[in-house]
């Protein structure tokens, strides 16, 4: 029987959250979501491009068995993010919100002060907040104390595909915050990055650009899905400790020609 | 009267309910979220919330996002 886990009041089988931006077509996006076996997808609210485009995307969403995690991407202040979250709740009829308050336009690093302010207000307002955050322990602790039961630290800046650049810092977060759901969000580039996050004990990963920008996004969605399952299985199996010195794997007893 | 809709100025010939404005713009009210002057207008109030001179209206719909 497949393992299930709980996040934000829901029970899931997949630990793969998939972003929906940057895909070459709506059909490719739809196929990628299916192959990913993701049960959570992220999306945004924007001024309508054309009524037809918005309607097509909305119609496609209705055909897929996924939970929607709307984001506040592009918000540069707590005020903007809070308003966007409330609009998202109204439109999507969900209390889930991926909270982004961006502090720098070039590297899209979260603004920790705006993020904490918005998270505090939104938790108070009954939202289930999924804050996109850095790997800073103190910021994450403050978000927890503000009411966040889920944290989404980055591996590296959004869209860079650089993977986990500060492994020990992420490991420290996992060790120090055992009671919250931790989802690594942003910067993953290859399936092995996702496998590593699951091996380290993180509850899941959120991936967008690594899939959408792949030469074959549908195949890449499948690759990530497989890697995430492998990483989780490896974590549950108990990974050996690495050693400073070699230890032979073949028994030494009975080695021929011992005394030559 | 002048209002701004999604950042664009528009001239209307008088106040009207938000629901009526959406209708005139051929926008399906069920598929959008609306803020007027930075305040969310819940869907149940679309037909009672009056759009007035100088209102800033944001009409947002679902789009892709990471």
C-alpha cells in the first residue's frame, strides 16, 4: 500500500508539488501534470490576458485531480501579498496560499520582514500559509511562531537550476524543525536534486522551471516523480553513514595468497 | 465618470453595480476575483457593490504560476 502523508489538512500520496508556469503549451502542461502524479499544483492570479486563455486554463484545471496552491508571486510588500491572498481565497475557494514577498527583483530573494508580517496576518485570518522562505533558521522559527505549520525553504534562487547549494544549512533546518512540514521550493535543476531533498528527510519538493524548461517536459516530470519516490524510499530505508576511510565490502577472511 | 480597470482608464456614463460592469465587459463573474480600491469585493456582493467615479478596479483570473 502506498505511503500517505498529511499537509495543510489534506492527505496526499505524492510528495511532488508542480508549478504550472513556463510550459510551451497548455497540452504539454496537462501531460506533465499527469506524468508527475503531483497532487498539488501552483498557480497565480493575474489580469486576464484574453478571456479565451483564462477559460482554457481554468477548464483544464477542472479535469485534473489536483489541489490548487495559489501563489502571491510578484508581490513586493506584505500589503500586496495579503490582498492577493484574499483575492485568491475568493477565486479558488481555498485557504491554501503559497506566500511570496519578494525583496530583490534580480535574485527574487524573499523579503524576510515583509514575509513574516504577511504570514502573521494571514495565519490570523485563517489561511494555511505555505511561505516561500530562505534557509535561515531564525526566520523559519519566527514563521512557525507566527502560525505557519508548513515552511518552503529554497535550495537556490528561483529558476536557477543550481540545486541544493547549502546542503548543511538545509540539514540543520530539518533537524531543528522536526514538527513542521518542510517542502524544498525553488532552484532545483535535476531529478537527483529532488531525490537528495527527500533523502535528507524533507517532506516534499516544489519544482517548476526544471520541468517546464526541460527539452522534454513530460518526460522530465516523470523523471522527477521517480526520483522523488526513490529519495523517499532511500530515506525510509536508512542511508548508511559516510566514512572517512575505506571499509572493504568483500570479506577479507579467506582471501587467497594471503602470505605472498 | 472615470474609473481605472486593470490599470487602464475607462469612461463610464454613471455609477453601476460591479456585477453589471462585469457583464458589460463580457467577463464571467464566476471566473474572476475583484478588488476595488485595494479592497476585496466578495462574489456575493458583486450586485450590491456600486462602482463610483475614481474607483480603481482590479479584475483577476487564474493563470499559470510557479
